[in-house]
C-alpha cells in the first residue's frame, strides 16, 4: 500500500466527535469551514466498509463514494476539501476485520480511529465498542495490527472504566493503548452506564494525562465557548485537544467561537479561514442545507440533520410541523430560505442534477460498469492483502507478537486462521445492525440543558419562542430519531433506509413527482 500520508499532529486541536447519522460529509465540511481542525466520521462497522467499492461521482465532481456491493447503498463519502483532516472511526471486534476495513479506505483518510466506547447492546454483544474495555488483549491486537500495516496513524476512543479516583483501571487501559501503537487517545469522560443528564467527570483529566505520553483528547460537555473557558480555567494543561459532539451538532459555528475566545495554539489569535465574522443562526442553517445539496446528500438524511440541529433552538410549533411535513429537498431548502438558490442551481448547472439525485434511489440506479468496477476493486484488494502478508514475512520484526513456543501471530490468529477469517469476512454480506444513541456526559450532578450559541439575525421561517439567549423549549425527539450519541453509527445513506422507514417511501414518491 503506497499511499502517502502527512504526519498528523493531535495537539492543540478542536475536533468534531463521531456522531451517528450526523458526521456525514456535508456536516464535516461545514465544521471545517468554521474552524474544526479534525473531523471524525460517524462510526462504521468494519464489515460494512469492507464490502464497498470506491467510486468517483461524475455527477458531482470531486465526490468520492464508497458504495456497498450488495445493496448499492452509500456507506461513506469524502472529497478533496477534507483531505488530511478526516478520521474514519471503525466499529470492530477483530484485528482481521479492522485491517480489511481500514485498508479499503486508507487512501482517503488522515487516520483510523477504533471505537472502544459505544455502550449499546448491538455493539457490546458483538464484542465491539465498550466491550473492548473488558478485552484489552483484543484491543491491543487490533491496534498493533493496524499500526504495523497501515500507512496512516491509528487512534482509539474509550470511556472511563470506573467512576472514582484513582481511576487506575482506566489509566492501565490507556497505557496499553499507547504501548499497542495508538498515536492519540480520545476519552469520553463518562462510564458505559452513564446517561446524557450525568455530567462529564472533568476532574479525571490530570490523572489520565500523567499516565501517557501520546496526546489525550477530552470529550464530554463542551457545548459552547463558555464551557471550554470554564474547562481551561481549571484543567489547562491536563489535555492536548478538545472534542465537541452535541455542541457542534446544534451549531457547527461553535468551533469558530471556541477558537476566537479560547485558542489552544500558543500565541492564539482569531480563527483562520473563510469565516471572518460571527455568523447568524439562519446563515449557519442555510449553509448546511446548501452543502447537503452540493454533496448529493439524500433528502431523508438532510431532513434528519436539520431536525437535530434545530431541536434545541426554541423553534415554534409551526416551524417544527413544517419541517416534519417536508417531502423533498426543495421543501427543505424553502424552509431554510435557500429555495431560490436551489432552483437556480438546478437551472444553471453545466450538467443538471441527474435523475434521483438527493434520494436514496440514486445509487440503486448505477449503470456505469458496476460488475466490472466491483471485480477490479476486489482483485486489487486481494493483491493488497497478499502484499501485506508478504511484507510481514520479509520483515518479521515489525511488531509481530509471539505465542508460546515461538509461533508468530498477527491480530491473535495464526497465518492459516487469519487468511481463513479474512476470506470469510471479505465474502460476508450480512451487516451489523446499528441503532443510535445520545452524547453522554459525567462534572457531578445533572448536566445543563445547553442552548445553541449561534445568534439569529432574521426571523422569517426561523421564528422562535424567545430570544437566542432564552432557554430552549423542552421537546420530544422527532419520531425518526431513536437516540443520539457520538460513539456509534453504521454508515451513511445506505443505512438510513432502515432509519427512515416510516416516511421514507412516501418521501421518495413525492420527490419523484416533484421532479
């Protein structure tokens, strides 16, 4: 594998956390625009990404997509604008599965992160996520295997293993991750059992920082610039970087405000980038919708993103109902005051939007030598696996572990077992089912009910129940959302078919009629 990767520095960074069905390409690009230094993808199960082919989308130039071989569903996408800054998070319980998945996308990512914190049963029952906290030997195998075979850095994201001082189990686990090759470690300062209302355990950071020499990334309760200020006033020097989840989901421009008020780099200074002044709430929302259109985001995914972004903004019941009743991309654009832009973009494009653009059916209509594309990439992937195996045999000192009796292993398997397992995973078509969760928290006591910090400069469609500084309206979750948390996910639009079943088919029909 001869892909060149620039060295990635994890210190003094503001980072977008992995969030299910939120951390897709258009949202990541908006966070980068507002100053995020690194952006994590949503978690994708190793087997799911291993069963994709890479495709450059000629309908949307510059868009690189990984399409599932069996169901022709979009699993993950990226583009040149986030090159060197996007980290793909894997859900895995196997060194072989993780390696196969990571090799599939290695050319297009800055790093690979292993999810070791998802507490949901679907994940832990399969040995993934937080289950890895109880199987350090498997976690170590995964990290070592990836580190010695990939051209890009490898990191992991964990949770606390115990609630109280001295956090010895957590510190031991961190040391193991570092010794196994993780170049940075993210810690969600909550337990597996903690819920969102429990505050993040900020006092833990100094102890954890003293346990390792690689960068430590703090995650938990960074909703606004003022939260970062409060954290740094007490814990400056205890972490290397800050990871933001729900705060960014509600307001991607929060990165701009954090950098403006609390720069992490020595010397500080205002954020560097295209944004020079604090954006209004309407501008932020409108820009996200535009970006979704430009990235061919399916309407259902765009609708979900905008419902999540506005859920804590104190919007009127009328606005919520209008958003719920949208049936196509043009409806969404009209609500967020970019409808004229959308209609103009459709008319003025050199190549008009193709049939089924911005729908779940778009990828199912692929006709461009699909069988040939699948065959060629599968053959290339097998060649890469053989090349990796050959390199290991020629250079056995690259970190291979040794079993009793001197038998070499990689990822916990003998050579024969490893090849058999890899072949099995490579041919498998059944994907792990993922549901969503919510970003969790454990300061002590109840967590605050944070308010998005973007200000509104116009009313129009965005009328709210009060001023931007007023408390948000307590509301039920949209029906399409089961729960939300940064430690899990299962791919992009391809898995959204299952997530939007109630109104998905009606929306697709309405979208077709509109076209």
